[in-house]
């Protein structure tokens, strides 16, 4: 039987990447939704006969409810998620439809996780924070942590070249992440951390040493819950070329908070940054590298397990990661009623098989 998948926000950069890889799954028909009909039709023509476009706004509650009722799986890609509530997830739970999203906001993650009891009762499996980071990054941490007897500290570092192949929504998310300090799990307690602080040089595959900074991502929240013995979860992000890091740092420190919080300022910075990356992408590429380092004890000795990945197209990797989880949900291999982050729901063996199928090369070492 053919399964029906609805991708909300499917005409955006990340949503269209998700659609591209979901369309490659067997026995699947895909509907992408958005407000731009011309863009939607162009994407449908590019991806083939198994996809169709539905003009739909998330504010159209009745239309959204009708569309959800006709599908087997909803994939929510309509960000920025900092501005989203959990209404789509609630509708999926009410309709008994499985759910997947590419959310990247701590506030949204907390809202979604609070619906775990309702999803469990309804028998709905809902996986949040899929994609590349969060998403693949979460599974890399689980993969590394399982090499140790008792994991104690996690450092998850990412570096992205240029735009990463993403669009304005991701740019907006980056600047929105600079608005205020965030809570990080450090030395067994939640502590306030300034975004884009504590510059550190980290060695990545392909790029070598690159600078990273504290950045608020939902992994900070979910990894602390997923691994109870871990006392510190550090999440750090950086860009290439390095000039973008300095400009982002200056934005976080030099623009008055009241002005930075204004939507007009966020839009201006996002468009300017996007324009700059359209030039630099030609020189740096749009790749991503991730390093997940977990320290702890193995056979009574302190050791470090490191999982690393490089891929030359960040947005494509996000699409692959989400499509792999969608495939597991549609095939019934992943059945876990409730609302879960990726590392809480996807086993390491399933993750490794999915990465191999997509030719995403993840390397694990123990020091």
C-alpha cells in the first residue's frame, strides 16, 4: 500500500530537501504545502509524479485539520520554530497521525515534549528535532556514549561553511539565537551562558581546526534528559570563513538588545547575511562537519569516544536525516508512542544503517 506524507513548509530550503529524499522512499506519495503556489509547482515538476502541491497556511486551522486527516505522516518544516506553537503536533495527536519535525528551538522543544502523555495515550509516535543538527548530531552523541560504560561529559560541536545551502529561515534562526542568555547543563546544574561566547578551536574532519562558540540548540535540553549520568552538555557552533564568526560576535555584543530583538533588525541582518553567503559559498562550499565527543569511564578508566561526520551539503544532509526517520516510521520499524527527541527514539544500529544507505560517513574512535 502507498503511504501518504504531508510536508508542511515543503517549499523552503530545508523542506524541499526533505521532500526530495522522502520522494525517493518506496511506496510513498508526498504532498508539500506552502503559500507560494508558483514555487510549489516548480518543485513538484522537478521531483516527479509522486509529489503534489497544496496551498496551505498554518493559520488555516480547518484546512490544516483536513490535510492532516488524509495522511499517514506529517513532517513539519515550517520554521522559524521559535515563533511556532505546538498546534500542528496537537492536531496530529487528536487525529492519530504520526509526526516528525525539523524544529531547532528550545522553547518549541519544551512545548512539544510536554505533550508526551497525550501522544502515548493516542498511540502516536512523534519525533522532534530531526535533520542534521539537531537530528543526526543527536544520534552521533548516542553512538559515542554507547561506547562507554558511564558517560560523564558531552561536547557537541558543529561548523558550517557559508550558508550551508540553507535559506533565510536558518539565517533568522541564527540571529534569534543571539537575543538572550540560555540555560546550559554545566557541572550538574543549569547555568546561564551567553550566546556566541567562549571561542574554542576544535578539530573537525575535512576542515581541520575551526573556531566554535556556545550556541543555544535543543540538544542542550534533550541530551541532559537522555543521559542522566552526564554532568555537562556543551553545544558549540561556528561558521566558515571565520569572518562570519567575528561579525556574529559583534552582532551579539555590539547591537543594543532592544534593537536586536526588533523583527525588522532580524530581517535586515538575515537578508544581508544571506546575500554575503551567496558570494562566499562559491569559495567555501556549503558543507557541514560535526564532532560529538563524549568522555566518561570504560572498564574503570576515563576515556573519550568521538563520533565525527563531514558532508558537502548541509541542507541535503538535513533532508537525508529526516527522510531516514520518516522511512522508519512509515515502515513500522520505529514505533514508540509519545514525543521524543531523535536520540531517545532512534537506535544506534538503525542510525548507522541509515547513514550507510545515504553514504553519510560517520567515524567513531575511542581515545
